[in-house]
C-alpha cells in the first residue's frame, strides 16, 4: 500500500472466483487495486461481480463500522448485500480470466 496516496494493490497468483454465503459471486483478477479511504475502496480495478452478467466493480463501501450492509458500485449501479456474508473467508476457484 502506498500510504502517501492511499493506493492499495493486491497481487494474487491467479484470477479466482469466490462465492459467499448470500449466494453472491465475486471474481478477482491477478491484480486488484483501488484507493482506500475510511469505509470505502474506490477506483477499483480487477474485480467483478455477477448480476445477470459479470460487471466491473468500481467501488465497495460501508456506511459506518456498525452498518449491516456492504455496498458495491458496479456499472453505475449501487447494490447492498448483507455484511455478514463476507465476514468468514471462503475457498476460491481458479478462473482463466475475469
């Protein structure tokens, strides 16, 4: 993380897909990056979620530390999902691309 600019980059050995307990699916590329600020990641690259088709996630946020929702911004749409679905790590499945 570049703390002077709040830039976060995560590198993984392969692209992968994770399914969460609420039924949602998220795909991560080999590099996921964004700008980190209190309660949100914005300017995301390397992450997609499935709505009807796979769409690019541009941001993730919570309204407060007590919020029970996580908000995903994708293709101009803001969608909430239950926070507890993301509290426990889940196994990932390798995918060719995101």
